[in-house]
């Protein structure tokens, strides 16, 4: 009897458990973590994914979503590891395979990325996604598999793989990545297939300009001008070629047309101003250079050209100010020396 009374007394003295204490903390769902990630609440999403990862078996999609969050944060090593784990869990996870391939490319491992992206390309579910094809083309380029790169880039743009257009777009992308020799080879092949293909001679002219082969640049750009007589970019590049070769009058003529066709581009105005200074017409040059400066006041090339024009008209003070402005802009991002305390 005494034991029963004592037990009853102890129970009476103990506080009753609250509803909050007795209720188990709800387990997050993958849908909730995904919703948080979609709202940009990445830390909270990762915390919920960590909780989900402790479950056995781990819910589908957890590692893929973790990889996507790390990828968005440019934590590429962590992203690649998460995508790899997702593929171990589900070898048919096409999105994880695609993202792992893209991540490996960004990590500077194109050879490892290629088989993943090739498998992604074969998946019908990714037929509308152009990025894997583009990245695959970049991987092939870095691996020096140039014809494979052409086929990948052609697929992205919807060109037949052996068409002039396929060779030309690949040449342009090669030049962007400074594969100049391959760019020239493919652009020439494009011209062989279709001599009237727009932009092919222009690209060959750009390559010649980059190599300082001014005679070839002028030849190719003049051919492009006949095909594309209303393309302002062609006149701009042709003006650059004539300017570099010292034929300032021809440069002026084509750059006059460039500024009419591309009135919102600063390049032709600057080149035209420089050509007019060389032709002994600095007052006219100031007109075009002031126009370029108004469109882009932070271009040091413009201010340097303005300095030349002001010096040519005898305004030394303004010339000095423009030269100083050019130097200041050019070195604006340089690290400042530490102050001695």
C-alpha cells in the first residue's frame, strides 16, 4: 500500500509531458527541400537534404539536388561528388549524368566529361537541351577531336554535320577559344563547300587580321563586302585592315559607311577618328571621337585618340587631360600599394 501511495505521489509531482515534447519533429520531404531550393533558400534546402540523406534507403533525387545547389554556388568539386553519388544510386539518372559531365568540363577534365555527355546526347529526354551538346563540343575541342566537335556544334544549331554552315559555326567557336589554325582550316572548308556563304570570308578576314596578314585580310573582307554589302561589321573590320596597312584614305571611306550602318557601335567612330588624324583632319576627327566618348566614356582607347586629336589642333592642355584620363581608366582596377603606417 505504501509503495502504491509513494508511486502515485511521485507521478503527481512529475510535470506532465507537453504536447510539443511528445510530438516528434516532422521529417522533411524531398518536395519541401526542392521548394526551398527553388526559392533560393539554399542553406535551408541543404539542411533538409542532410536530414533526408540519413534515411535508409536515401530518397531518390537527394544527391542530384545537392549537386545542383553546389553547382549554383560554384562549389564544383562538391557538386561533382554529389552527382557521382546520384549515379551510383541510379545509373539511369540522366540529369545527374548531364550535370556531372558539365561540372567535370568546368573542372578542367574534358576527357572524363566526354563519355557522360555522349550518353546524355543519346537520351531522347534531353533532345531539346542544347547546352550538353555545346559543352560536348567544347570538350571535343580541348581533346583535339575537331571533327567530333563539328558534329556536336552542328547538332546544337540544327545543321547537317557535313554542311558549310556546320564548318563555319565550328570555325567561329574555334576562333573564340583561340584555336586559330583549326578555325582557318574549317572556315576554308566552308568556303569550298559554299563560296557564297555569308560570314565565311569575314571570319577568314578576322583570322588574317589576328595573324597580321593584312593583304589576306583585305582580300577576304572585300569578298565578304560583295556578299554582304549592308553589313556594318564588315566595313569596320575592313577599315581596321586598311588603317593598319597605312592606307588611311581607304580606311576613311569604308569607316564612313560603317558608322552609317552601325551608329551605336563605338569601334568605327574611334577608328574613323584615328584615320582622320592621320589624314591631317583633326577637327573632323574630334567630332567622331566625341561621339564615341559620349557612348562609352570609360574606354581608354577613345581618350587616347582624343589626346592625339587635341594635340594635332594645338590644344596641349586638353590633350594632356585626355592622355591622363586614358592612363587612369587603363589602371583603374590595379591593386593599390599598401600604406605605410
